[in-house]
């Protein structure tokens, strides 16, 4: 689907959609926890539906409700124990969701009934090392890396798992969610530097919702500082009955970037004290010179004199596209640093951000782990290939709203991966988006 954006400043208030990151985690925990759990979740997406489909394949019953999801867990030997019985040899389709694959892999291994995990797009190219090796060292047999479907057999043994903190926090999160299924306490040792630390905090918060405590200590491993995350299965898990998925700062960031560039936008339904690292969009927008306001559950941005900045995105890589949209409209040069992990997203996101902005008349230099954006005012517009990457499509739309001419986004349907109603909300704020 092609969408053409015609310049028109965005104004108004939009409600935040449910956090995709938190929805994944709460759905997984609900499926592994005795008892029924109602999850209030005001939005879904292809990635969330991929996780739902995988949990159903394992034997959980997940039904859509007026408010979100009702989850009846995998069967167990009693109503209160922590022993879950997955369907043997389940076939799991992870879609294009890296979170789904990296969460479900250790969980399938911990359930010990075998199975396979498949996926689409670039999913097979996204790294699984060192999670792959750690599972293999703890009783699991896996088919060859780099190809899907990935076949899993054997049963994951409890113990000590070592994960470098600069690879993927999703490996850590998957192991933490699998740990309560094991027969004895386990430790996940994460060596510094730890990137995307906030996503690990989100996982710890999700586990806490279901009665699982994660003890956090620190030690030295090979002369390097390490965080040790300890989980004991002794208490099992306890359903909260009903839990609500908080608003998504990652997607709200695009609207707040739009407000910072031109117009004035508020996003309601956000937790201003959230563990989501992407709430840093407010501090980043302020650093560029935009006016920001936080009040209750509402975050707002309006434009002012924007100037380029150096921003370290080691802990907030998903903010790079909305930050790039701001930077293209800011006077001077912006350096977005420590962004190398973006090369392993739905697209090589350093390359596709550069290509998208360049197609609209922007001046962007791509470095190995950084972008250097020479801003100076509205972009001209043009034709952008979304590269099957939801965040590239949304970035292009935000930048196009303040351009001097129209912009056509090719493959714009990819927004459904995380935000199916993105263009509806874009129009609700006064944006002009025409399908064609």
C-alpha cells in the first residue's frame, strides 16, 4: 500500500496505544500462570498476535474481549502448581517478531515437550547467539542457527546463564520468563555494558505482576562488572486476576516528535514514571529545544527553536527514527550515537533512516554505529521506501507532515506490525494521508 502525505501540521491529543513490549510479557506470563487472567489491552498488532498464536499453539486459550484478552493458561497437574504441560511438538509461527522468537525459544525449551519456531521477513537473520549456546549448555538440542524453522528438543535445566549485556536484552527477558518453569533456582548473569536495560526492568515488573520476585545483585565476572538476576520457582506464579497494559512510549514518541517539529501534540494514557526507556523522548525533545509538558498521564510537545544535539541511544534504540525526524528539522548537526544494534532490526535501520530522509531531501551521513544528520528546516518531500519497517514508515509520515511538498511512502502497510491504526490517528490530528 502506498500512502501520500501532504504537508499539514499535526495538532491535538491522541490516546496512547497499549505497550507492545509489555503486552508480550504479560501475555506470556498469563499463559504460564495457574488461573485465568484478564489483560486490559486497548490495541493489538501483528507482533502481539504472533505471541498470542504461539501461546495458543502451546496449549493456552487466549480469547479477545471487549477490553483486551482473557488468558486461560497451559494445562497443569493441579490448579495451583507451577508445572505446565505444553502440547508436544508444537509448531510456533513467530511472524516477524523478534521479541516473540526470543521469548518463546527458552520457554519452549523449559516446557520440555519439544517443538519448532518459524518466522518471516528478516527474522531468520536476527541473531540468537549467545542465547543459542546457553540453551545448548543446559540440556537443549537445537537445529542449525541462521535458518527457520528452528527445531527444539530436550528440556532446559536450571543453573547459571551468562549473557553479554550489549547483544540483546530480549535474551535476558526470555530466560527470566522461563526460569519459574524450572525445577530449581536459576541465575541470569548479564555482563556490562548493558544496553536496553529498561526492557529488562519491564520484564522484572511483568514477573512481579504474577508474583515472581527477581533478586538483583552485582559481582565481578572476568574482571567486568555483572548484574546477577536470580529467580526461584519455589513460590510458583500467582495470577493478578486482571492486569492493564500501560501506554506505549515507543509509538507515542512519533506523535511527540511531530509536536516538537510543527504544531503541538499531546498523548494521553501514559505512565510518566514508566520503566519503558523510550519515555526519554521527552528529555530528548527538550534537549533539541522543544517545549515539553508533563501533567498526570499526558505528555505534550510544542515547537520552539530547535538545534542539533548529540544523543546517545544505547538504551533507547527504538527512538532513533522519531529523533531523526526532529533532527532533520533542527538547525545544525545532530549525532545519534551508539546505534549499531539498529542494523539488526526489521531493516538495517541506520541505512533505511538515512535513505528515507535523503529521499525527502535530507542530508544524513551513515557511520558504523551512528547517524550524523545535518538539519536546517523542513524537508522537501519525495518518495520513500518503508523497507518493510514500521518505524521507517512512521518516521517518514511525521517528517512529511512538516515538509514543503508531498511525500509518498511505499509499503506503508508495514505499520501494522506495531500500530495498525497509525494513519487513522495521523488523520485525527489533522494530518493528510491519502491511499493510492
